[in-house]
C-alpha cells in the first residue's frame, strides 16, 4: 500500500508464484491461484493483500487483521484468524522482504544517457545504463551494465563500477573500485583524501594519500556517509556489508563481509573489522584496532581495545557487555546506599 | 551591521513601525519618529542603531553602549544609559529577532527559472518561484508559490512542496510531502531508503521501503541532515520543529510539533517524540522508544528507555538528570576516598 | 606505488634532490646521483623505491625491506639492512611526506573554465584557475590565482577565496572569506544559517544570522563537514587548522591556529578554541566554552566546562585525563569487590 505519488502501482501475483519466490509453502494448496494485489502492514491490509507476522508481540493485531494472506512461522499457525490464507516460512520477515520486492521492484531510472550529462570520451559505459541529468563522468571511468547513476553524481578519473549498481544523487566518487549490485545513497563521499599529516612546528605537512577504496559486491552505503581512500594501500569494504547514514570510515580501514554499521558510527584509521561485525549507532572505534568476526558493539560505545570474535561490548571506554551492565548496577546501588546514609 | 559583501544594505524604519512589528512599546512616545538604520550588538552599535539586552550578565556592556535605541525588558529599565531610547518588551530577544527580520528580510533568489534548470513537463510550479541553476525537478512534482530552490537541488518524482519554502543547494528530496514555510539547508537528504533488511546467512535481504516523509509547516532542517522515508507508513516531522546540522532521523520516526533537535543527534527507527521535545547535540535515541512531550535530553546522552513527559534526562545509558548528577558526585567522592586511603 | 588508474605516473629524482627538498642528509655522499622512481611502504618497496622508518615497531619489516633507499632517524641507523641507501632526518615522517609530495604532486584539474560552468559577470576570477563542470559562481565572488573548483560546487554571492585553494565537488559556500592554500573536501557546507531562534509559545522566531565565516590560510576541511556563519560577528577557523569529515562547527565559534579536529566532532555555538588544540573523534564541546592553547580532548568526550591550556581531558562529562582514568580504575575495583562479596 505504497503511495502512488511515489511508487509505481504494485504488480499482482498468484500465491503459488509468491510462495516459490519467497521460500514459503502454502498451508493449503487450494489457495495456489489466489491473486494477491499488494503487501501491507497487519493493521492496514485488505482482503487481497499479503501481510506477515514475525513477532508474537503483534498477535492481537494479527488476530484482527483483514489481510487475505499472511506469511507466518509454522509454529504461530495457531494464532491465525479464521479464513486467512497462510504462507508458512521459517524466516517470515525474509520471506516478506522477498515478496515485497516482487510487488515493488526497485524503480531504476529510464535507460539512457541524459543530454545534460557530461561523459569523457575515454569512459566505458555498459549496456542498459541510466545516466541522469548533470552527471559528470571523468576520463577512463568504467560503468558496468545496468547501472543507474542519479542526477548530479560526480565520478572522477579511473573509477570502476561493476554491474547493476545504483549511484545516488549528489554522490562524489574518486579513487575507487566498486563491485556489482552496490547501492550508494545520496550525498555519499568515497575516495577523498584521508586525514593524514606529519606534525611540524611550522605547520602540518600533508602526507599524500596514495591508496584507493575497494567496495565489494552487494554493499549498501547510506546517505552522506564518507569513506576516505588509503594512505598507501586501500580502504576496503567487504561484500554484503551494510553501512547506514552519516558514517565515517577513515583511511586504510578494512571491513569484512556482511558487517552492519549503523548511523553516525566513526571508524578511525587502519581499524580492521572481521566478518559479520555489528556496530551500533554513534559507536566509535579508535585507530589501528581489530574487531573480531561476529563481534557486536552496542550503540554509542567508544572502543579503545581489540574486541575478540563473537563478543558483545558496550561502554566508554567499551568493555564486555556483562561487565558494563554489572558496572551500571554497582553504581546504582552505591548511589542508593549513599542516599540512604544521608 | 552585516557585511555588505554578503547582505543587502539594511532597510531603515522609524521606531513606531519597529515597535508595532516586534511587539514592544516605546518608553517615550516622543521617540516614535526616530529613524533607525540598522541592528547591532551592544558593543558595536552606533547612535542610529537598534540593539537589545536580554541578560543581566551584559549590563556593563549595556551601560557603555553607544546604541541609539535598545529593546529591553521593563524590569531592566533602570540599567539603561542616559539618553538611550527604549523599546520595552517582555520578550526582548524575540522582539529583537522580529526587528532584525525587518532590517534584513531573508534574501530570496530572483524570481524566475534558470535556463539551466531541468523541469519535467508534468511538474506543477507555483507563482513567484525562484528555481536556480542546475536544479532538476522530476515528474509530477508540485512546488508551491513563492518557493526558492537553490542551485543543484534535486527533487524526485511526486514530491510535493508547499508555499514559501527554501530548498537549499545540493539538497536531494524524494518520497516527501512538505508543508509551507519550510527551510531545508544545503546538502539535506530526505526520503532515501531506510536501513531495512532481513538477516539471512546467505546475505541480508533488502526490505523495500514503501513509505514516505511528511514534513510539517515551518520546519527548519540543518545542513547535511538525513531523513529516511518509512518502511511502511511514514517518517513524520511535526510543524514548527527545528533540526540542526548532521542529524540522522531513521525510518518511521514520528516527531511532534515544536521540537528542537541539536546537531549530530541520531534518532533510530520508529522512535516517537512528543511535542516540544528538546534533544541536545550528539544525543542518540534507540529504536522504538517514546519520548514524552516537553521532555529534555541532555547533549551526548544515549537514551535506551522511554522518557516520560516533561522530564530531563542525561547519561549513557540516559537516566533522570538528578540521578545522573548524583551519580557523578558519588563517583567523585569514591575516587577521592580511595585516593586518601592510599 | 600508487595505482596508475587513479594517479599520474610518479616523477623520478636523484637522491641529492630529494634530500634537499625533504630536509634530510645523505648518509653516503656517493649515493647523491642514485635515481629514485617511486615511494612505497616498507613491505612493498623495490630497489629503486624510497621508503621510511618512523617507529621501531617496524624494525623487522625494515630489516627485510627490498627498498633501495630509506629515510630514517640517525639513531636508528643501526637497524638498516645491508646495502640500503639512507637519508637521515630528525623527522623521518615529515621528510617522507615532503618526498612523497615530490613524486606525487597534487593533481589539480586542467586550467580553464568548463563550458558548462555558470559564472556571474561581476565575479572576479584569478589566473590559472580550473573551474569544472556545473560549477555555479554568483555575483561579486572573487577567486584567487591557481584555484581548483571541482564539479558542482556552488559559490554564493560575495564569497572571497584566496590563491591556490581547492574547492571540492558538491561543496556549498556562502557568506565566507577564505584564505590561501585552503582545501575544502567534497560536500562541505560553509556559511549557512546557524541554529538561532527566539523561543516563543506560538512558534520559534528565527534570528537573522548576519555574520560570516572566515577561514585562514592553509586550512583543510573534511568531507560533508558543516560550518555555520555567525549570528552577529563571524565564525572563525584559524590558519593551519585541520578539520576532518562530518564535523559540525556552530555559529560564532572561534578556532585558533593549527588545531586538529577529528571526524564527527561537534563544537557548539560561541565556543573558543585556542591555538594547537586537538579534539578527538566524536568529541563534543558545549556552547560558550573556552578550550585553552594546546589542550587535548580525548575522542568521544563531552566537554561541559572550560579546559585550561595544555591540559588533557576525557570523559562525559569531561574531566582531566588522570582523574578520568582513576575513576575507571575505581569503578572496576568496586565491581570486583562486590562480585567477590557475592
């Protein structure tokens, strides 16, 4: 039920097609040709809409929903209101995401190159590319097939972009090699000089930043996020990593695969993140540290030491989560004790 | 006394006109035709300038001022230097702001559409609009009367903008409905995808972001701030809310009326702020929380629980201000005690 | 050994020329005509490359390097592998920076004005200037000799820019006077309205922001950083100050010379920083405070009091570093003690 002002009218599908695409099975095979016309939230869905239940917390909304179809975990089947058709999935939210993608495929711009775009004759542009108004593409840039470059993007000399990437409006890109299926949101800055200088009484001396930025396949980078290129060697963002808005990634940072970096995080120079690391919003990691695979850093933490794999840390300075929580409790008790003594 | 390089020469007014517009009364009606030619700070004002005193802290500067006229609270009348003309107001700073607006009306761009702007034929553009160089306006966009769109702004498909709005240079807008008298500063990002995905071992699955952003009348949004659209449903910024630079507002956040959100604040997904909430600089609010009306969160706090109306919280994790301050004192005492024991 | 995709091939120099430029002396005068063709890291350098050792930590890499030449401190001469040529410097990193600048001079754009740039007839443009595609320059702007204005920059009415400045892509500049040799990275916002309003029950009243921004010689400002202009009077960034990405500098802030401000720092209105102050990443300084010369604020600190010159502070609220560290130790002990008592 997306607004028609902003989204194309949703496509329609029979349940068998949805089940096949989203990794679910029909609870009742007789529903296979039922036509679904949209996806919607539990409280907004109508009789031809597909909704989902992912969390028991919403069971009351679920029992009152007017949705024609719902994706649910088999274990929650008993909560279903009478008459609703069910798609059973062990991962209902993922199945919903895949179904929603069917109804609302991402709206790429019209294929073609805007008359106002300025493209250097040495640039290589793939097939079925959409290059919008006022885009500037410098010498020797390579753009893969099926990319969408939004208005006002600036892609500097030599940048390589893989296939099926979306480069947001007002993005600046330089000194970068970008994989396939990468999305840079609006206002992203990639490849600018890192913050590098030699201290000197007569004024800081700029250290030339001679590296680049390498972004793996399937990476997503949020609005106004900044990623500096390496000093020597590269700043690396591993495949499948998601980065939110207003994040700072400094020079020579190496980020593994599948990491999740929430908004306003700052990662200082030469930090290494393993695979599947999660950094909560506004967290900061000091320079040259190592955060192990699958480690999780709570929002707003300030990490000043290496964090071992699979550990969960929090605090400023950050420490293992359990210790942090024990500290909070201890301080609270102490305050209460002193209050009583008065 | 603004620099003529950057500002038009101020207009000039007689005191009666100023008093009428800024909600003040003349201490002496005989001054009503005195001509004022500018506004200026206490220590820079000359005999034809208007200044103000809002805080007793500056009473020495006030007694030495060379200003011809001052706006002051009636209670501070006794502090006035000899010969100065007085405008009496119960809200001197507000009165000064209104007077300053008279002398320096906001400089809107020249009415007209730049030859270099690209406007889709289906877009509806109001009267007396200023659309500057390299602006791109997509299909079905609606722009109200008297708007000023600065250079390089990009307004995507279907966006609706009310009357008398100022859309800053390099701003990207999509999936948004904007009220009247709204100011977006430079580099603002509105309507991009929220940070939404389903976890899956084979790679995160993007959840289509099918909502929009609704911005009320009189909202002000600072430079390089980012506001994501809703996943389903909308991200809402209530009327009269002021947001500073580099703020992150995630998907499905609902912000009430008249809130004040200082620079670099982060508000995570689905948070609800009541009316007249104040968030200090660099504060963060975790997802799905509720901050009650008129609550105040101190700068740099990390809010992890609901905050009741009218309470003032601080800390990481945030707690009621009194408790936080007691904690600070308690820890200090403990440190001192252990130091002495040594 | 920078990638030829992104960098021009390095220039080549004989050692005597390098020594002269970078403030080093040849350990053996017989090496003076040895030709160096590139700079490289210890582990990547080949026989015609110049590398450096700045920290004993890397002595093993140093003893294994295949570099033809190294810059080192005279005291570390003993660590040198056999056959390597040496340039001796008391400041090896600075000398390396200067040498690297010789091999890789900053690549300024081609001199000339792009056909797509829009320049007001009253603007004064210096000699040997590079103005790139879709740049907009308003009335009465002055641009000094040898400047490089990257694509999509917008320079509003009256802005003055000195000689040899680099203005990054997508930068917005207004109400500003900028010295020589200044670099603004991509997406920087300078001169927009500060966050100024008078509180009023019927809605906040905007206080006209009538000042400007003054940026001294040699200042460097990182990507997507925002610097608001003064309310009355100016926001000032002193000569030689370096500011990293995503930093917020509010109205009327005065920053001295040679300060270092790391990424995501926030400096609230009317703060004064002395000379050579260092603010760590994500630190925040509350309004109207004074930070003395050479004071150092640790990353993520929240400063709520004036900080005397040369002191090092940390914490939230920030306090002298020693006291902060003592606090951390004290709390840890207390937690351990209570744990044992259980």
